[in-house]
């Protein structure tokens, strides 16, 4: 019986340092992804039923635009919201080197306008939102599947 215990201890003694070396030498899986510029994004806590309130998303993107546009006042920024169904988990704002859920996602396109500027945000009904540079699309019917 003592031989079996010694064997387990020897195996553990050899295995644990190998794990430490592997963990310490791990590099990011995709350096290109890590080099991407940070995307302005956020999250609004969903309410009952797992759906975020549209007004809460409007407030969140308005606040983001206020931080990005020095001198802007809350009353100067208008938010136009349109219900859409995004073609996948990228919410219509895919980035090179990233993977996304391949399922349609219900959400909104929110356009913040003020002081001669415009910012297009995309959001999911679950509360995720992000600034989508170049996200302005030609007008379509509300609820159309987009990108």
C-alpha cells in the first residue's frame, strides 16, 4: 500500500510544477484581438423577463455621448430608437478576429444627435450596448433583420 501512495505523491510532485510553468508562460490567444482599439460599450441591467428597459438604454447611450462630447449638455442630445433584429451576437458591429453567437438577437439601434454630431449605438434587449462606428444604415422597416 505504501508503494501506491508514494507513486501518487511522485506523480503530483511532477505534475504541479508543470501546471505552474504552463500557466506562467501562457500568451494571449489572439494578439491581433488584443491590439484592437477599445470599443465603447456598456450594460444596462435587464428587468423582469430578462429585457432591459428601452429608456434605460437611451439614458446610458446619452451619458456615453455626453462623456465623449465635451461641452455638450444633456438637454442638447436627442436619442432616436428603432427596434431591430441583429443577424448575430455582434449586434451589427463585428470586429476582425472575434467570434460571435450565430443566432438572431432582438434589440435596438439608438442614434444620439446634438451639436451637429451623430453617434450610432447598437443594443440587445438583454441590455448590452455598444458604439458602432459606421453603424448608420439606410432606412429600413422597423424590426428588419440587420447585418
